[in-house]
C-alpha cells in the first residue's frame, strides 16, 4: 500500500530535481538538457540584476506570508468549533459545506469572486451603490485585491485543512474533559488547557510544512484574480515563470528562479524545525 505513494514522490518530486541543471545552462530544445552549453551562475546574475525580480520576490513573500499567518488559525478554530458540536446532523452538514470549496477549481472560485466583487455586475457593489451611490473597485485596488485574494484562499482551504485537526482531536482522552468539568473548568478553560495543548504537536507540524511553501503562492489562484491594474502587487514567481518561461521560452531563467524559490523554502523549513525543536515539537 505504501508503494504508490512512494512512486509518486520519486517520479514527480525527486526525478524532476535533475532538471535543475537547466538553471546553470543556456538551455535549448535542440541540444537538450545535457547538451546545452554550461554558463554557470550567469542566469542567476542576469535574473537578480533586473529590477522586476525584487518586486516579484517581494510580492510572493507578502502574499504567501499573509495567507499563512492570517489563514493558519482558521482551520484550527473551525476544527475546535466542530468538535464542540453535539448534534451529529448539524455537524455533518457544516462539515460538508465548509469542505466543498476545496474540491472546486480556482476557475470556479474565481468566477464566484468576480460575481461578488466586480465593479459593474458584482453583487456586493450593487448593495454599495444602492447605499452610497458609487461602487468600490475591489479587484482594481491593490489593498482590497490583496484582501480578496487572502480571504478567498482561506475560504477555499480551511475546511479541508480542518480535517487534520479534527483527526488530532480524536486522540485526546475524554477523561481529561470530564475531570476538568468536575473541577469546575468552563468550556473556554477546557479548550485552552486541554484541547489546544492536545493538538499542539499537529499545529507545529502543519506550521513547519506551511513554512516550506512560503515561496509558493500557487499559479491558478493568482492567475484567475490578477489584472493589469494590480500587477504591481499581483505579479509573483509563478506568474513570472509562466510569462517568461512558457510564453517567452526562457527556460534557463525560470529554472534559476525555481531553484532560488526551492532553496528559500528549504532554509525556512530547517529554521522553523530548529525553533520547534527547542520547544520539543520538531518534525525531525
């Protein structure tokens, strides 16, 4: 049963690492990966000499950090709230509703967002225009665009991420809650002193894994929501790779950017794990 999962990571994660050699070559289709001329660090020098590179990396870090640090508590909160629900039918109904967005593609989610926030036909702007006389350009203002981006990401993924915390909650001994109740502890005290410490190891594990993705904001989410007006904050590494690598056929430049992205992710995972180990909850 372990073999399919192992093959997935070997084929799609480890084998492609060999392609990183493209970052150190002037790659072209005719000579191939190994036949293309070696240029050393030239692609990295060219990449980081461009002013747009700093902006792209900054946007990636800002959007990813906001998504992680703002969105990280929501699955935990949702799992704790669902764990406290005693009506089984209500709990299942809520679980289904909050899990459902995860299975929608970002194209569909983007359609929802545009339907809600567009200037001309957005549902919310119809209300704003009726009350204040003028719609607000949610998707064309940098600050509100970032808010919509982060909020839509939290809405889509928090239900599915809560499954992990719900599984961790099942490992807490019910006798602890009974003892706390007998001692007069309120529900909030039970959550603070029993529930959260009981899933603290899982929280640390999920946070370490999230830190490894801090340079990965994804492509679909950004692509379906971005527009030329907010490109100053919406142009990130993934859209740069699509525009320059696939559309511009500059594979060596985008491979260098991907190498840099992976290296930063590795450093952040190691740093987060080292900090967590000091508190006795490291991943390894």
